[in-house]
């Protein structure tokens, strides 16, 4: 019977790793569809960013209460998973609490720490569920979260509550079996949280307690395997991608726009034709129309988005009722990238599907509403830049499709003809000096 359980466990473990690895490889391939961008300079600053933003959650502490609650879930997720390592070894080797003989009394201390964290995770998740579904904060009630996005957050929070509860139930039954001096259940000592429930279980016979303990153990570990494979389909992929995304953050001053050398050269050669090389070739494309035209970092941003809505809450365009939502920009980019990925999976290469990120996923109205104030970039806790995507799409919209508001076209025409945004001849630009001299 024991060997069957070990084989069954090995099958679940191998399946979970295989499916997870397969999806992660697809995500990596999708990200690398983007345009190359060098982001490996100044590694010391990049490590600092990752430690402060991803590990330390520096930006989260702009709201201390929410930051502390999020820290409970984050630390609980990281530290309690240390215990998962023992569970995996127990499942493969057919042992029970493998590390106890080696750690002795310190083992009980660790389990008590894990239980305290489990309770804090449960409390934090309940509060987060209330904030989303009962208090209904504005950034969580936004229309861009309608449908799957809203359900996804609830599913994750409920799953975490269930997983932590199963961990405590497993320990309660284990402690009751210890008190019964049941074979294979080490006398570890009382547990800080689950020990409180032992009085309700000690009256049960050993076979019932073992059934409870084993059921909770199996449901806990299978739930974790399922959670692992749900992550790549969920916004909670940021649990993993927040770290590389913070490391690869652009280190230029916040708000600095990336100019296109090809555009700069076009303007320079227009101003000074004598500088234009005889063999100059025009750029093949300006800006981005689809996800493949964006930088790979922008695509990594899309997968790293937590959908927390802090960017949208800070956006002045959104606040004044305009259609733009930086969160929706990131979600739309990820949706289109996933669609492109499915296209490649089906056809072995991308086949034109008549759709593009621009127009089909992100509208002209959204792009024109952006004031490029950079508030969305400042607010993001994991170094995501919706602004970079907006700028690239606007470049394509204007320079490829010649689609700009009338007011902008007038300004462009003035710059082209008069070398300034105003409708004045360059020859007349200094006349005001002459007039001032005449008055004097």
C-alpha cells in the first residue's frame, strides 16, 4: 500500500513539474518575441532594485496597513513553502516528518512559526476578499476588471485560505495521533495554533484520525501542485516574475522617453540635408503596432502586472473620466501576447490573424488620453511601465497611419515648414527684437 502511495505521489509531482515547465517555456518564448533591448548595465543597482522592490516591497509601504497585510501573505507564501520541501521528500520516500529526527526541538519551533504565518495569511486573505467584494474600493470595482480578472483574484485568495487551513487541520490530527502514541507519528510536542483544536479530536479513534491527517496532507500537497500550475494563467504570476522584472527595470531617470535614432536622424537630415549619407536607408517601421514590435521588457511587464490598479488610480486622465486605464493597457497587451502564443502553438509559427494590439485591443481614444505624466510608472510596485507601450503605439499611430488630431497635424506642419510649433516664418522670428528697439 505504501509503495502505491509513493508511486502515485511521484506521478502527481512529475505531472505538476512538467505542465508548469511547459507553460513557463511558452511564456518565455512569448516574451522573447519582442524587440531586443539591452538591460544588463549597472548590475549593482539592479540587484538593489530587486532587493528593495521585489523582496522588500518598498513601494507597497506607501500604504502601511495594506503593505503589512500583503507582507503576511508574501512571507507566508515564501516561508511555508520550506515545509513543502519536507512534504515532497516524505511523499517520495514514504517517510513522515523526515526532518524531525535531525532537528529535534528546533523542528517544533519551525512548525509553530509556520502555523503563526498560516493564521496571518488567512486573516490577510479574508481582509483582501472583503476589500474586493464588500468594501469595493474604486480601483477594484473598475470595469476593466469585469469577468475573469475579478474572479481570478478571488480564486487565488480563497485557495490560499483553503491551503493554510488544510495545513492546520493536518497538524491538529497529527498532534492527536501523537497523544494516542500512534505508530509512525513522532512525539514532536504541542503545536501553537493547531494544538488548540486537539481536544475536539482526541476522542476519535486512530483510524479516523489517520484518515483526517492523510486526507488533509494529500489535499494540501495536491492543492499546491494545482496552485503552481494555475499561476502561469493568472495575474499572480507576478509572484515569480516580479523579481526579474525589478532586476531588468530601466535605470534611466523616471519619465525619460526613449527616442528612436531613426526618427532623430530623419529630423536632423531634414534640418541639415548635407549631413544625410548617400546610402541611408529609411527605417522599416516606426513605433509598435503589435506585441512583436514592442520591447521584450514591455512584454515582461505585461506578464508581471499584478492588476492592483494603483497605476489607474493615479492616472489623471482616468480620474477625469477618460477611457484610458494603464492597468487595462497592460492586461490588453498580455491578452494579445497570449493570443499570439496560441497562434504559434497551433501553426508552429505566427500566421497573420487580421488583428493587432493597436485598434483591436487598445483604442486610439485610450492612447490620445495619455498626458505622459508618468504617474502610472511611479505608482507601480514592480517597476512596470504602461507609458512605454502607450508611446510606442502612438508613434505607430501617427508616423505609420498618419492618424493624429487636427491640432497635432497643424503643429507638425508648422515644425516641418517653420522649424517651430508656431505659424511664423523663421525670417520673421526676430522681428519682435526690432520692434522693441524702435520703442526704446
